[in-house]
C-alpha cells in the first residue's frame, strides 16, 4: 500500500490522540484494541497483541504514532476519509475556486503541508490521477488521490438475486422463520429492539450485504421509514426510535427499495457529489424514461422534485419522487413488493403504514390493542437521590475516572468503542441498575442527544460521527442523565393530568411548587407563553427542560 494521504494522516493522528488515554504519545494493547474497533475492525485481544509485537520496535509493549502509522500502511487498514473531509481538503487546495487543482496549486499546498515536491514529482502525481487528461485534478480525481473508499455505482456489478435471497421479505412461514432468526442475530443485546447502529452492523455482519452497507443514506432512510410504523399504530413498546420485530419485515423491504432508488440516483448524479443539478437531470432524462417516467419537461420536473428550492436534488427528495412515480430500475431484479410510501407527518401515511404493518405475520397486534405504557415514576419521596449519585461516577478525580472507564467497557457489549442509544438504554437497567431512570425514556433520549454531539462541537474529529456516545462524551452523558431526571420529576409534579404535557391551568396550579424550586414568577400567562415555544398551547418536556435549566431550578435540597 502507498503512503497515507494527508487526509488519512490527519484522521489517523486524531484517532491515535483520542484513544491515547494517558496522553503518553504511545498506545498500549487495550488502547489499540479500542482504537481499532472504533475504526470498524473487530480484532481479538490475541490479534492486537500480535500486531503490537510486530510493529513495536523498542519492545516496550506499546506503539508510538510512527509505529501506528506504519502498521496502518503495512496491514492496509488506513482509515478512509469521509466525503466532508475530502471536500474541505479540496477547497484548501483549490485556491481560486475553479473546481480543479492546477499544478501550481498542488505544489503550493503540498509545500504548506510540510511535504515539498519537485516539478517532476508534481507532474508524476497529476499524471497518476488525472483520468480525463486535462492536466488538472478535479474533485473525483482528488478523492481517489486522498484515499477515499471506492464508490459502488456500477449497476452491472450488483447481484440483485443475491440481495433478494438475503432479505426474507415474503409472507411465507419459511421467510417468517428466517426473519425471526435474523432479528435475533441482529439484536446482540437481546433487548427486543434494534437501534440504527445494530441495523447498520447487522447489514454488514449478518446479512453480509456490503453493497447496501456502503450506502449510508439508504440505511438511514430505510430505518427512519420503518421505525415509525408501530408508533403510527399506537402499538410501539419502545417509542419511534427503534425497530421492533413487527417492523422488521418492512425494514427489509425498505432496504431493498431504497437501494434500487439509490442506483438510479447514482446513475443520474454523474459528478458523484450526492446531488443532482438541472444539467445532470436533463442529461439523465432518457434513463429516467427507461425506468418508467413519462415524457416530461425536464426543468419543470426538476423544480417539482427540488422541494427545498436549493437548486439541486438531494437523495431524500429524489427517493420521495421516484417512489411516487413508481420508477423501476429495468427488469433485472423481479422485485414487486410495494412498501407504503413514507410521507412524513401525514395521516394518510400513518393509516397506510398501519394497514401495511398490521398483519398477523411477525406477531403484530391489531390496531387498538396497544400496550399501555408503564406509568412514569412520580413520587419523589421514593427516589433514592444519594443512591443515584453513587451509581453515576461524574466527578473528575482519578478514582471516578477509573470507575467510568470500567462502566463504559461494561456498557459497550459489542466492544466497538462507542455506545448506541440501545446500549445506553440497556445499561441503565442491567449495568447501572437504575430502574428509576430506565423507566423514563424521554430522559434517556434527551441525555443521549445532548451528549452525543459534544466531541464534534469541541472541534475534535469524532470517530463515529454524531450518532453515538464515545468514551470522551461518557461523563457528560452521566451528568445529563442525572440533571434531566431531576427536571423530569419537576415536570411530572406540575403535570397533574399525567399526559406528559402541561396546560395553562396545571401551570398556574403549580406556581407555589415552581417558586419553591427557586423561581419567582410575576405574570403566569406570560411565563407560560415563554415556555410554549412551539405555540401549541401546552408545554412539552423538551420545552420545560430548556426553561428549567436556563432558570437553574433546583428540586428542593434532597439531592445535594
């Protein structure tokens, strides 16, 4: 493998520093194992020990960054840069914003990055990657030069029969049995529902469908569409953020449908920038007509698809349009399943989704047979605040840090170095044994969403993006769990109707309670309107939380 590109080096360095827990400039076996799992690999401890032994030149049982970089090159496991990282780097090289990098720009940028190149070396690099022969480097050529993962966009290489065979979507007993087994294997926590992270991992490790696994917009879109079904029917046990078994068949259908739509989108997107401009759309009109689009005015159709008026068609916009138009990618796949079209926030979608998913197949209950949610804990006198504090190691001293590291390891059942929402949820019950918080899902979701973005907002490179809790965000997660749980108790005290919302009458009746928590309220109506930010006439938990934390309310002095 050739030397790492500048982007790959920067990404590798960020990963190395992030998992060098003691900031020694070297990683030991445990740190390297966590780092490699964060990169998406699943080495055994023995394999990691072997790697350390192979590249540890001074035999101290640890790898320096130089040894780590050498290991990445020799083992051919360098981290691929993300599209955003490549685009940012391209902008740095392309000084005049021409859309291409000239010989002069390339030489100047390499000099600035501490890697001066001779004229001959620059010429050689351009010759190596200049596929269109114009003497310059365009974005696609730069992406290849930067070590980007190869893009799978050639339809002829896709084995549609294999995809169909691996997605048991039929309503036969045999397919249902396969779905049961597949769902069980995709649910490593055994908690009866799937997070996005578990679906993502399941597509790669259980279904072994790398062609779909490599296209994250398809995974995201299919997950978002399928997870709403039980919620629309009122039968969801875990809320709309997970895939339950009754939604699993439809998830498989959506994966197949959206993957087909992605191939159409990718064919029309000739610039490979994950958006389609009007020129590309016009050029792709014949292809679109071969997939079933009736002859139309290209510009008018483009404007109809471009719903956000951004001047370009994004995948979500294209997917909505393609499914409405019932486009079909030739007849090479023989796939006739029609999933409900996921129109967000429309009663028609909810009714259609409920109708489609409401089958005896896969154990779905009829509409109206919803599980009654467990009543949230409401009586403050029953809550052991010192016990909660003792179980959440939030302090900054060494002893608490050690407890957090051990706790994170026990919560990370997959051993991949990050926590999904499902893992956090399960850990509250099984590891922390905090049923009081486990039973209040709005608190868990709010704490998870608040802490999962911290690594990115600090300006550090997040190894997994903003959808997981990394080790460096774990302490803040514990802090937020404690804070939001306290706010939930206040919210529940005011919500006398137990409907998880506060109306004006409830708010006025609770003024004395609120004042006992530290806030003097002058005008009840004005304060209520200030909380009701969406002007819905009722205060939701998120609105109440923002307000309570801003006003620094404190639930008496029972919790220190």
